[in-house]
């Protein structure tokens, strides 16, 4: 068995959002579950659970679809409260045994490659709330659509440039931290004109939203919280 690699080397490894969950053990106490918002061999982003003290040494139990549960040691290195009010914890993993590192990388690569095997167009979700992304993915699956969710405009552009994935709809939240979802959709209108564009917002229909709709900058507006029937209508137009 190879010796575990150090964290600096792992920073070059692939990372992606995962359809999984995690439990956290602090001493004898287990908290969670957390949504596994992002994963790599170097660490993870956890959301949807209680706060943990910065610098706390913890054990993370990874619950990955299709894999046996895996426990890795780590440290809470970052805490971020997003505009949605959602708390996100950044966890750096310790020195992993090579077999654990390989299993994590295999799970990440399998997730990254999954859209390439999908038949037909895919929906791109851009929202900095992991919980909103998971709910949208669930509802889209229920109506027979595949989706890729990301939290930043930069990640969205990386996916849009993938040659093996065709997106026919972008669902973008109006507020993405310091970024504007409307600006991202305006860029998409120029660069990917065949892709439909929908703007999501948790606020009442404002003049800004109505103007974007009437001027053709977006094709539809999805209110939060949404009805599945409304989401289905937007995807089928």
C-alpha cells in the first residue's frame, strides 16, 4: 500500500458537488447529517447541519451513493454564512491512507463523468444554496430531467464549455453572493443563444425581474418556493 499523500499534493485532485451526505463525530458525539456540498481528496464542504467550532478536530463519516461508508479525520478550517442564511463548513482532511484517497477520487471522477453518459439535454442550476440545488435536482428528476448544479458563475461557465454536455436550460438565482445571476444570464444569451434562461428569486416579482422578462433577457421567472408543476412548465417550453 502506498503512503498517504500530503494535503498540498491533494489540492490538484478533482473536486465536485456530490449527491451524498456526511455525519460528523466530535469525541463521543455524532452530529448531522450534513449535505455533502463539495468533495475532494483534500477536504469537503458541509452544509445543512449545526455549527462546529473552528479548528475542531473531527471525524467525518462520508455516505456516498454506491460506496460503503468511510470515516476520515479532519479539521474545520472555514465557516461561511451565505446570503441565503445557510451555514457552510469547510473541512480539511488529514493525511489519508492511499486506499481512502483513491476511493474518494473514484467517487468524484464518477460524478464528473456522469453527465457525459446522459442522453438528451441537461438543466444547469446555479444557486449558492446547496439545499435549494438539492431540492431542484430532486424535482427535476421527478419530471424526468437530468441536472448539474453549481454555486458560482465561474463553475457554471466551466460546465457550459464542456464539449460532451448539452444544456437546454439554465436556472439561475438572482443573487449569487457578490455576483448577479442576471449578469450571468445576459452573458449566456450572447454566448449560448439556443439555451433557454430562467431567473430564480425568493423575493416578490420586482420591476427588475419584469423588465428582464419583457426585454427577452430571460425566458421565464421561477419564484422560490416553487411548485413542481411550475418547474415542469418552464422546462417544457
